[in-house]
C-alpha cells in the first residue's frame, strides 16, 4: 500500500522547496509565482530505524523500505476553480492521493514575494480551502446532472447518491470541507467513490523561520486557532530542510542536535502522514530480503498478506508472527521459536505495528 500525498498551497510559500527536500527530485523553485508549471511527482523512502536493525541481524541480500509518492502542483490562487493561475489545471493530479499536505507561509522575509503582498496565514488557508471546495462543488454538480434522470426512474442506488450529493453540496456551500461532514458508515463508503478533494485528511505544514521550528510563532498561533477540524499541524522550515538534504548522515544528526530536534522536519512529516491515515508497518525478514510493508491499522492477517500479493490473501492458511522487540532481543527467528516467541496466527489475527510475519498460503 503506497501512500500518496498531494502538496497544495498558494504560489511561492515553499511548496516546491519542501517537495525537493522530500523527494530530492529537484523541482524548480524560485522567487516568483507559478514557478511550478507541471505537476512534479517524487517517490521517497519512509525512514524507519527498525528496518536497518533487522538488516544488521538478518544480513539479507537486499533491504526494501516502504515508500511515499508526493505530488506537487502549481500554486493555487483566488479564482483558481474558475481558471485563474495555473493550479486548477493540475487538481486532477491530486484526486487520487490519500492525503493533502497544505503548506502555509508563516514567516516574514521582504526578499521573498507573497502573491497577496502581506503575510496572513489564516487568509491564505481560507483561499485554498475555498478553491478546493468550489472544485468539489463542480464535481458534484457534474455527477448530479448524470444521476437525476436515473433517480427519477426509481433507481434506489441513484436516489441514494442524489441524497448524499445534496447533503454534501449544502455542507460545501456553507464554507466547510467534506472531511468535517457527519456521515454514516455507508455514506462514507459512497462518498469515497466521488473522489472529492476536501474529503481527504489534511496536514497543515507551517513553513516557519529557523527560530520558530520548535515552538512556532504568532503566525502559527493564528493558523492553529482558525482550524476547527481534525487535522495534523507541523512546524517546518523549508530552508533548514533544504540545508539538511545536502548533508551527510552524521552531519545531519549533529545539526539536528544543535537545533534541539530529534528528527528532521521531513521525518516528522512522514510520521505524521502515517498517523493521519491510520497507517502502520509490518516486516518480512529472510536471507533474500528484509522489507517493510504499509497497512491500515486494524486490518487482519489475510488482508495484510494481500498487500504482498493477492494470491497470499486468497489462499491464506496462517501467519507466523514475531514481535519486533522479541526478534531484536533474541537475535533471530530460530531463537524466537526456541523460547516460544514465534506465534502461529489465523485469519482473525489483527496485525500490529512492528510485527515480523511469514505467511503460509495455498492457491
């Protein structure tokens, strides 16, 4: 399960600089609006020290971290949903992503142009929110036009969709995003088929100056107070992250210690994205490969096996499971088996973060 996240924000707030830090793809970034004129896509590995510990114990032929795909589109401006600027052209590129990373400028610098001249993170957030809501209204209107005749003919499925569209439309027209709409479980499932941008979980990344990375500043306080939905909020200095990205690993650790940080902003962002989406990681470990696999928290062993291959899920028999801490403590699968730390689990087993698993299946 590859995590996909789309980066949005006004032009020139640090989106492409952050994208470069995340992916090392070197998307163009410059001090003028609409520098990004094509959607940039980058794939990055998810940092997980457990993977490298397993490598040291197992000594496999290769190590495969799990990955995140990041999509960076042109900056959105007021009126983007009606064709202003360039960002509207690329909103389709983030429809299929799992989450939205909304970058907001929260620093002063007279040398860096702001598209609206003054620095106001609350205004900037609301501009982007409004444009995404308007785009979703457009999507719902198009869908409604196709469904009306079918619903009138007595089709129950179409009638249910029409009812949900009317509910969602009223919510959007009140200035609220779909993610804050109260829905029953069957409505949530149906809403997913609409692929609305504002239904996706959002993470607000406050791009701050160096002095504000840990505690934030008056801009971040304003932004935090304005957010009335369940969302992740991070303070990151894109400029600092750009410096970190050019350093060797040992230099990065030393630099972060001097800054009073345990983990880089990029690392924190990835971990927050996992938390936002209720993702966790299990591992497979053998002589040929040690690998991390991303799953949704709470899924059972057969579905976790299906992430590797659909045949694993279809023909699932059982899973042999070791906890990561037990594996590290005893040093090998054989040692875990000897002391009774290797368990055999069936179809109802709920996979836990850090499980090391071998699947038995028959197709």
